[in-house]
């Protein structure tokens, strides 16, 4: 499998950050927004990101995730946590990983 590439970009909304991957996360046109861990039961990705302190919602579509923070939360803790979640989730899918 190809090495995971992850790019983090700001959005026009200062409370949202876009995480783009070279992996398909959801089919085109089937984006989902999660703001409550209970409603994210079918998305391990959304569940884990919503557990990060300061995260208000997660939007998943095609090859990207947009994370919206609570206005008082800082990106300094959120961005590395989300990056690690994405790397961990896709490392589990890599050949030879246990």
C-alpha cells in the first residue's frame, strides 16, 4: 500500500482545519458531519476525533476530514492529536501491521 500522505490546511473559517489524505474516507456525495460521539457509532474516525479535547465537530468526505474546534480551544493540541489518530487508523490497515 502507498505511504500515507497527510496535509493540514486552514479553511476560511478560523475555527476549522482541513486534513487531506491520499486515502478515500467516504464516497463522493456521501459526506457526514458528526458533533456527538453517540451519533458517530459507525465512524471510528469521527468517534476518536470527537474525543480530542476542544473538538466540536467532524466532517468526513472523499479524501478529507474537516475538524471544527470549540472557539476557546487551541489548534496547538488539536492538530497533532488528529494527525496521530489518522496515522494510527491507517497504520492498522497497512500490510504487515498487527
